[in-house]
């Protein structure tokens, strides 16, 4: 599972470096640069100043209500559109100029350089403490420079272009222990990339007709970049980036969100995030989950777990046809504790698709051994026999008769392993017969969750049966989820913010 955090660890470390430090955020319009810069400002310590022509203090509080939640001093806002500011520190600057008699003195040159900077920069500087940490965000530097140089007009006696203005700004800011963050309206490299200490690039891309947002860290002096790219979302005007998948041993299992209101004919998926994004699991229907080969099975198992746990707790019956790559702990671990000890097999069964589970459970927990369906106990296929007239089918239907809909989770890799173990060829005829067999099974009051590769013949044959159809993609160590049926925007599978099983963070 991935973790959703306000800022990448690399940027949090950058903010903790001793000043002066300078950082450029660049990217196309609408890619989330302003939200990111405010998240950086929120995470900063000391005095915080925002130079902007986009929002007033009132608008800032209304549109970004989370600002100030870290307990630091309020963010001061300087209107960058006002080039006639009444500077807090201008009187001191004029007084200093009057007492400097040497026209070539370093103090006079420094003062002259300061008075050459755009007035909003002078105003922001005058609000900073002489010592101690502080942070200034200029959003956007492009707009401020264009406005300033346009008002200034051609001055042959004192030529000044953008490149020189940027060098002057960085020289002046280098005289204080502050962090300077410049927001640019382009994703193209420029002079500032070489002059500043850090560069962040935001991108807003369309992939498979879905929006994806990616943050890239090409440069951060003094910081080890462990992850150079992060997907992120700005839903709710909050910048949240997604860290890489955590190891299986660190995941939390067996947690579900309570069902808000039972609906006849539906199974609660055990996750509020899932239900809000894709709906509940209709009885007599199927959910198809397409996965890329490089997505670990335990991650998919974590996605399926809440529905299984809810069904087991509510007395429904669950048949698990797992992937042969899953270990006993990955299969049974999430549902153990959902029923009293010694009674798990009443409502939960696992089909041993390879014969390996039976061997590994010989000295294992009794509940696991009791709920295992060994290969040797499977009915021998007969052309004259009803495929649903067997012990497993009767056991599943027994729960439905008792008023508890059943759930079947089936991995395509598990079916392939089972067929190989039983020496049953998976021919095109077998694939063609799958839809009819599944429809017959679903008619018994069950819901089927099928997991597998999209290109597998068995899954191509049953795709039309799915009422919920998801596609899971691996993006640099994160799992992105797209709803194909119903069609949805992209989500990132992430650790829960509270106590639920997981969160699906919408990419907006």
C-alpha cells in the first residue's frame, strides 16, 4: 500500500535546511503549482510571506482553509499587482542612502540593487526578521517580472533584463537565512534552474483518457533524492502526493468500514472509498479486476479483503480461489479473527489450486486446515453431471438459503494453476464455455470477483459479464485504479487516513 502525505520527504527535508535556500516550481498552468507552493509555505517555520497577484488574504483563507493548521504565525500576503506599495522599510532605506557619502561604497551598491528590485519584493523583504528562519513564495515570478519590466520601459541609462533581475534577487535573498520559492508558468528549463538550489516540476497529463498528475524532483542540493517522481492530487484544494508501495509485512489487515445502511440484493464491499467510487457488489453479478503483471498479488488481496471480511462477519459464505503466489498468511491472515476460533470453516473456504497449501498447513492452524479444500476432494468432471451439483456449490448455496449472499473471489492465475495440476487443457472451447458456467453460478445469489490479466483468454471471454470493471496499473511503484465500468477518473490506492482498510485518492 502507498501512503498519502502532504509533501514528499525530500521537500520536507529541503525546508529544514539552513537558509538561504532557493527553489523553483515550474509547470504548465493548472498543474497544481500554487497548491504545492502553499503546502510548502504551510510546512515552513518562522515568518511566512506570500507575494501574489492571484488571491487576497480573505480569498486565501476561504479557498485554502487548512493554511495555518501547523500552529505557525499567520501567512502575510503582499499584492504583487500593486507596483506603488508603501514599503514598511523604505524610510530606513532612504535614511541609509543619505548617510552613505562614498558613491562607490559596497553599502551604496547594495542599496541601489535593493531599490532596483520590484516593489513587492522590497515589501516582502521588509517584513522578514533580521535573524531566524523565514519563507517567501512568489506566485508567479513570471507575472511579476513581466509586469515590472513592462512598467519600467526601456531605460538606456540603466539597462535591466530578466536574467540580471533574477541574479540580483538571488544575491539579495542570499543575505538572509530565508527560503525563497519561485513559481514559474512553464515547464521549460531556464537560467533559474542553474542558479537555484532546487527544482520541482509539476505535470498534468492525460493517460488512457484519465488525468494523471506527477511531481518530478530533478534537483535538490544537499538532499538525497530517494524517489524522483511522485503522483499527486489536489482534491479539496489540498496537495497530497503518493509514496511508493509499502512492504506486505507493514500492511494492516482485516479492517473494514461499517456498512452505513444494508441494501437488499447487494454486498457491502467493506470499504467506503470503494463504494463511493464504484458502488456496492450486486448479487448475481460480477466484478472484473484487470491487473498488470508487475502488481504484487498481495496488493490486490488487500483490495479484496474488506469485502471478504464483511461477508464472513455477517454470516455470508466466501469461496477463495487464490493465486498460487499467495502465502497462507496472505490468504488467511486478513480474515482470521472475523469468526470465533474453530468456526471459520463454517463460512470461509479456500481452494488449494496447486497442492502446495495442503503441504504447508500440515502443522499449521486448525482453522486453516479445516477451511482448505484439497485438490483430491474436488469432484471428477462428468459430462452427464450438473457442474453445480457438488459439495462446494451446495455449501455456497446453503448460505444464500439462510439469507446471506455469498462471495467468490477467483484469480485467473489460480484457475490456470488448478488446470495444470489436474492436467486439464485450457482450450478455446473451455474459454467459450466460461460465461455460461459463471452465469449459472451467479444465479444462485452470489457475487464473483475475478482477478487476472486483461489479455488472458479466460478473462476476455467473461469481460462482458462484469457490472464493475476495474483496471489496476503500476506507475513507478504506485497502484493506479481506473474504473472502466462504471467509467471513473483515476484513483491511487493508498493507506487509510483514519481506521478504514484503504483510501482511494481521486486524481484531480
